[in-house]
C-alpha cells in the first residue's frame, strides 16, 4: 500500500507546485507589464502597493526590461511625480517598486521647491505629462534639514540651499531633537507652495490630480502618506 501511496503523494505535490507557479506567474506578469492607472486614487494606490512590496522584501521590479525601454522611447506618460531628497538612501523608483516611465522624479538636497527651476519641473509634470498624483516626500535623518536647522556657516550655493530650507521651518523647531517634526513641517510648506500654482489647483479641483505629503523611514523603508 505504501508503495502505491508514495508516488501518488509525490505526484500531487508536484501538481500543486505547478499550479502555484502558474498562478504566481500570472499575477506578477500582469503587474509587471500592464499597470493601468485611470484615476488619482489608483495612482496613489499603485505607489502604496509598490512600497508595500519593497518593505516586505518582495519587489517585482516591474517594467524595467528592454521592451519597456523601447516602448517608452517615443514619449513618456508617468502616472506619478515625486519631489524627494537627493539622499542616496531614498531611490524613488526602488522605494515604490516602479519601472521605466512610471514616475517623474524631482530630487534636490532637502526637497525644497522654492525656486523656478524646481517649480517649473513640477508644473511640467502636471501640465504636460498629466501625472495623476504628486508626492512631496521628506525622509528621516535628512542631512539637508539637519544642517539647515543647525545654523551652520556654509557659504555660496550650499549656504543658499540651507537658507531656503531654514526659512521654511519655524525658529522654534530649529532643534535636533525636533528633527522629524521639522522634516515633516518642511514638506508641508513645500506642498502649500506648490498649491499656489493656479494650474495645479485647477487640476485638483477638477479631480485630475492628488497632491500628498509623505515621509520615508530610512530604517524600515516604509513610506507614510501624511496628508
Ligand atoms: Zn535629505
């Protein structure tokens, strides 16, 4: 009897393995090449889902092959724009597990948007590329914000950069023990600044764009949507 049962059990286990593999392949293939984003809410959901994969250690690195490179060569149509810090620990496409042509990324040290070059880039993403969600993302242990609230003596372009960040954070928050609050408040000010663009407000009022403030935890890899 045992002689008969053992091959049957092995056969059943193999069949189950094949079924699981096929199911898994179908899910990842669909997610990898066919992301459909019709609304701002779906765009935000796609970013959240990608970050969840990243945090849980199961990224699928979608839409990163040469087929995608060639498909996006004629034009881009990203579904999201992210204003983030240049910090090497916050690689936007990896953090959200997205691919080529998915996210229009604007990165500066400290993610401050108080100049026309950055604001022009944001306007371009919204007006001409039609992104559906725009995130302003600060992050823990941000060196730009840390330096800005430490009242250092940097000169030249670095001094100007730190002054721009510092000016957007109230004096009472210029304390290292308050760093996380300062980082979040600074991102909030950038969102308010972006909202001063009439083109962007119009898109939001029409329901064509969501703008959110986010915070990236450099320890866990998790992005929290703050507001
Ligand atoms: Zn930073």
